[in-house]
């Protein structure tokens, strides 16, 4: 069958009228297309470790297939994986749901927990998908700008001012994408003091970068145990274990929330891939030494990238405490002219200039609701990072 001209134009549903593929994905796919056309393009835009999935994890997946674990899994996840995660968290199986990636966890949560007009507080900069996930669930993101001077972290005073009668959730991400900022035990305690005064506000903590941290990591459940009855923790295997394509994430929280999320998941994807769950079980149950080893590699890369960026007179960045991104300021480059005479007026202009002039793909800070910056991922090989820094320096040197 061939598609022919239609008399009717497809009408997108109102709930997704403002939703599109994330800018990160758009940039990565555009870079891939340019490479396919034979152009010399390097992308440092994607948050995907360059390491391979460890062999013992792949072997567990193969063994699961051979053993016939290829049928529909339980909607909330296999008992073995839920139990393994529950054991580490000190909870029961009923407090855990397994989903097809942490992104689906967030979608399940807000579809289950928000009514139209409900508000979710998001400290900016924040991951691009948060706004759209909350939006198509009928909610509204309340952005709270957290500047570099504040370490890109929410203060208790800002949280207090942002809470309204419509606030339903505070969504934290520590370590953060894109800034790498990580909340200390004391900082979480200070935010918890505010939440205790507002019992209608629940806390969702995205801790997907937990094991890629360069200072001691504190989970909200450790800092705020008295708020467990209104706290949900999101995590998964994608980043720490280099399992982005396996698509396994999970939530840990009160049973009522987990059951509501299970109801949503049961009418969308049902249970996550059985083979991927077997692989994830091997990841979380096996030797964890590789997490320390890989974090050390990322820390070394971070130090070299931060040093190189801060040596550029037009750029600057703080040293992140976790994840594998630097969130650098390009404000000194704005107002400069390219060799072709184009004035760079925004961070998007800057990233477009770097891509067009040097073939280096970065993500503008405006994609994370923090203009004047750009995100560079150092989840790439040493050779690619050296090449990327050289291209970035070459680009800024051309500006006048």
C-alpha cells in the first residue's frame, strides 16, 4: 500500500501538542546523519557510557534465554529482581516496581499521581524530559532557577517560595543531569525541613547517577527517613552498568504509589523485558567493584575536561560532583562574531556555530532551562574527548 495525499490532516492530541523529541536526541541524530553523509562530526551530546556491558551480565541474559525465561513477565517485575533491589534498599518486594527504563518510571509516576493543573517543582537546570513527562500527565512544571553561584542546587528558601496549594511533588535529581551537582546530607536535611511544613508535597528523587559520584553519595531515604511515606526513589542500571539499551529502571516507594504505577504500566507496556531483567539481576547482585573502577575513570576524564574548559578565556565551568557531564558557561562568547559575521546571541547560537565550524555537537543550556550554558558529556573515550576539546578551542578562537 502506498500513502497518497490525504484530505484530512492528522490532529495531535492536546495533551502532546507541545511535546517533541528531546533536543538532546535531535542533536545526536542530526550529528549521526551528518556523519552518514560523510562529514567529520564528533558528538559529545549524549549521556551514554562508552564502556561495554560487563560480560557476566551478558552471560546471565544468555542463560535466561536458554532456560526459557522468554514469556510474559509479571507486570511489576520478576520476583528475583524486585527482591534483590528491595534487599539493598531495606524494603519489601511490594515497595518496588521494575519498568522499561527510568524514563518510564517517571511517566508511570506522574500519570498515576497528577491531576490536571497539579504542580511539580523542578530545580533548573533539569533533564529535558521532565517537563514533557509532567505535561502529558496533565501537570505543570514550576521551574526554580538554581544558578552556578548556588552550585546549581535548590535552597530551602527557594523551595519554600515555590510551594503552593497545587504543589504535589518536588522532583530532585542528584547527581544531576546536566550539571553534575549532588546534594549533601545536610542540604537534603534542610530541604526536608521545608517539606515537613507542607505535608501535601511528596518527594521524587531521581538517583540514576548514584554510582557515578566523586564525593560520598547520600540518598534522600538516608537523609530523610521520616519522609519515607511520601518519597519515591528512581534508579536503574543504564548509566552505572553501561546498560542503556537493556532498558531497565525501577522505583522504590510506598506500596500505594507502586500499585498505582503498576496499574498504569499494566495498560501500556506490561512487564519489562524478561531477558533484560535477568541481566539487571546479575548487575545488581554481582561484584560491584567495577562501579568504583569506572567512577575513577570518569573522575579522571572530568578533571581533564574541566581544566581544559577553564583554560579557555571565553568559557568557564564548575567541577561537578557526579554524573558524567560538565555544564559550562558560554556567556563570555555571546555577543561575539563568527568569521562569517554572525553575532552569537544565545547558547543555541553558540552550539550551532561550534557544530557548523568544527563539527562538534554539544547541547545548549536552554534545553535544560538554563540559558547561557552548554552541556558536554565526558562519557566518551579519551581520544574523543581530546578531539572534542581541540575542536571547541578552535571554534572559540575564531570568535571576535
